[in-house]
C-alpha cells in the first residue's frame, strides 16, 4: 500500500516537470531535469521564449545555445547580401553574449583573500599583519558595493532597451529583414541582462563571503589584542630602526626642499612651461607624501618602543613615554587631512589633458602621470600606517591604564577620554564650510565668533547690572547711569562684532567698500532705522529724557520711561501698558518731562462756589481738603498749599487750589486730583458752602404773541 502511494507520487511529479517555471514575462524558470527543447523561429518569437530557453544546468544551457545559434544562422543565410551585412554584426554579438553567459554560469564564486592565521598568541607584527588583511577586505568590500550600484543602474537601462527592442520587434513586418534584426536585438539585450544578473548575483555572494571574512578577522583581531607577545622585539633593534627612519625623514626633507626650489625657479621664469610645472608640482606632492610617510613610520616605531617598554616593565609610568596620546592623535588627524589633499592633487594630474604634438611635453606629461599613480599608491600606505599607529597607540594606552591603579587610574581614564573628545571635536570644527576670499571659514571659526560675541555681551550685561544696582541707592539720581550703560553696551557690541568677524577671516582693509555699500542701502531703505538710532543716541547723550522720568507727549500719552533702546523708547502708562514710541518722535515733537530737574510739581485744581459765600471759610475748606490729599507737600517752605480767587464768574466765584506734590504724586496726577476733589466736596458741604449750577430762564410765547411772565425755578435741596 505504501509502495503504491510513493509510485503514484513520483509519476505525478514527472508529469508536472514540463509545467515548472515561469510562463509569463522574461523571468527564468528553475529546472530540475532536462526536457526536450526546440529553438524558436526568430521571426515568430513567443512571449515566453526566454523562460523556455534559459536553464541553470550549464550543459543544457550550452546545448540550447548551440541549437539557437544554428537555427538563427540558417534563417539569416536566406537573406540577400545587403541585409546579411546588417544582421551579421548582431549574430556575432549573440555568440559573444552566449559565451559570456556560459562562462559566468560555470564559474564558481570564490574569494582570493589570504587565509587568516589562527594562533594561540600573536607578536606585534603578526597583529599588524592581521589588521592589514582586514583593511584589504574592507577595501574589496567597498569596491564590490560600488560595482553593485553600477550593475544595478546598467540593469535598469538594459530593461528599458529590452522593452524597446520587444516593441520594435512587434511592430516590424514578419516578412521583412527588420523583423529578424529586431528579434536579434531582443535576444541580445535579454542575454546582456542575464549576464548582468549573474554578475550582480556573484557580486552579492562575494559581499556575503567578504562580510563573513571580515567578521572572522575582527574576532581574531580582538583576540590578538589580548594575547600579544614581545618575543620579536628588542630595545636595541627598536632604537636602531628609529635611527634609520630618522635618516629617511632627513633625506625626504632635503628632497622636498630641492623640488620646492625647482618649482619656484620655473614659476619665476618669464614664460613657465605648463607641463613642466605640472611635473614639478606632482614631484612636490610625491616627495611630500614620502616625507610624511617617513615621519609616520618613525612615530609608529616609537609607539612600538613605548608599548615594549610598558609591557616589559621597563617604563614605570606613562610619563616615560615618547609622545602624549593627545599630541599623537592631533598628528594623525593632520596627516589624514594632508593625505586627502594630496589625493585630490594627484587625481587632478591624472585628468589633465595631454599635449597634442609636442614630443618633449608628452614625455614630461607621461612622467607626471606615472608619478601620480605612484603617489596614490603611497597615499594608501599612509592610510595603512595611520591605522597601524592608531592600533599600537591604543595598546600603549591600555598598558598605561594597567600601570595606574586607584584614583590615578581613574584620572588617567578621564584624561584620555577628554583627549579623545577634544580630538574628535577639533576634527569636526576644522571642517571648511565656505571661503571668504582665500581664507576658509570653518565650523570652529564660527564657534569662536559666537563665543567672542557672547563674552562681550555677557560682560556688557554684568556692567549694566552693576550700574543699575548703584543707581538704586538713594544718593544717586535715578537714571543717571543708564545712558552710560547703554552707550557702553553699543560700544562693546561693536567691538564684539568686529572681533567675531575678524576671527572668521573678514578683512577689515576692505571695510570702506562694505561701508559704501551699507551707506547706499541706508540711503534707500534704512532711513527710519538710522534716524531712530541716532535719535536714541541723542536722547542718551543730551539727557533730556532718562529712565524713570514721567513724561507727557503731544498725543496725550502719560507714563514713565522704562527703557531707551536703539530704535524706540518704552513708556509704561499708569494703566501698566507698555507703549513703544520711536525715538525720532521724542526728538522732533514737543514733550513734557515732569521729572527732568525737580522731583516735585505743582498742580492747579479749579473750583467754584456761589456768590455770597464766606471766602475765609472757602479758603479753610480748600486747605483742609489739600491736607487730606495723598502725596501733597504741606510743611516745606515755599511748597505749602495755597488758595487763589481768580475772578467773578457769571454765576459763581472762581477759586483755584494750588498744591505741591512729591515724585510719586507727579506720576499719579489723576489720582491726586480725584482725592483732593473728593475731600473738597466733603469740606464744602460741612461748612454749608454751595457749589453753584447754571440757571436758565425759559420764555414761552403764546399764540397772541404776548409774553408770559417767567416762573421762578424751583429751589433744589442743598445736596442736589
């Protein structure tokens, strides 16, 4: 029973084999067994011809390729001579594309990287060699990623060409040679796409293998850092190597000076040779690279020596080391920047156009090109040396931390962390953002400018705050230091702006041009701003208005001056409303300053009483009312309240109560007037003094034109 079931299952799978794969579009089908295949007619290609043609079985694909080539050759042979010439190129391209596809399909994807050593312990040189293998793998991975992007873009373009070829094939007349040519183009573009797909698949597989290789290398590097030996090192060999490397630095420095002199001599000639200058500049770049590489090798050997001394116990403290960690990291950062600049210079040499027919110039040009390629290789060595030096220095730091215990170890860790943070921050701050003339503007320069401006602004704030504290003391007049503080504030901000702009590279020798441009802008669009600014300075220097003064404008605005700013003055009304008044309005219009020179002021309060009232009683009532009024001055000689009879009115005696009020009363005129009038009304009532009201006689004319005698107005009660 079970045997029959498996037999039926196998027969069912065999029947389904011809149906496996994709039957739509151009997507390949995965075949598990060989099936019978017949080459399609080139003038009647079905839509699924590719899914039936392609096979992952290399031998089957080779057989189908031969059959397709033979079938197309037979069909092409029937064309006339002229059409055959046009089609033959496409046939040759077809053969090449088939060979390329077969080669890619039959070639396994493997890496050619050197095997990673697996050891129980590593010497320092073995450790650096292991790191070099990791760097090579990283470089290969970056190249593969760039190739993947290029292949992806090419695949998209080929997909468009394939669709275009299919449309041209469909539109062509089946009986014309154009149909056959369009079919060949369709087949060729699809084969090219398949080739690219295989290359992309191989690329992805290589990236996966490289990623695994790098992961293994990183694990081995981490293991090696904890299992390093000093067996291959000796202090005498290290010192000897350092002396030899110092000689290399001296030799490279001499060559650098000689090339610089040659370049200067050539540039100072009447007509410098373009290609000779190019060659000398490239020589200068190459020698500079060699000189830097020699210096880095010296530092690397010193770092190895420091590590050896610490590991062997000869050095008892990090103070015994050749160079501090912060100084070395600064050197490495500068070396990386120089390396980038020299890379650009060498690449510019490579893209310089060659001379036309001058053999001598051509020879110099070729020499510069060769030297540029050599320099780029040496720059790669610089990057590797920087990486090795960073690794060895990290080992030196670990050994230093191992020597320090307790609080000394904690302090050393904090110091190293601060040095790393400062190095990274310096690298970021030194990035050039833009240029002012020939001077680059960096993020650090902008940061310095901001800090300079904030420093001066904070210093100005402290000075003004100190002056405000002094001003609040009683023996200083209110607002006496405000003008000085504001002027000092403007001066310090001007100095801060100039210092900040100077720190980012602004040349003040060209300030006249900038001032001229600003004057034009001021003349056309900033008149009111400048007018208000100058008016504000006038108010501050003249002293006609100060902070704390109580002023009254022509518009009827009353209030205390809170601030005198560069553009406008802030006035606070008795309703606690801040009103911003342009400075030019205070200078050009009439304004009453109630507290400019004196802190007191006299207020006039007119009132009237009925004819026949006792004037002495009226005077006494008014003075008693003034005595009850708030903020009034009573006992100061010359400032006592007074009552004056002004004139005889139409229906009353007109008096005026004159009172002097202090500074608080000056700021509250309505309140003072209201309180005195309130008390005056009470005093007049207490003394039986009537306040008159206007009387009018009304005459009514009757129909006969006779006048009626007027009727006396009814008397009103005293409290009416």
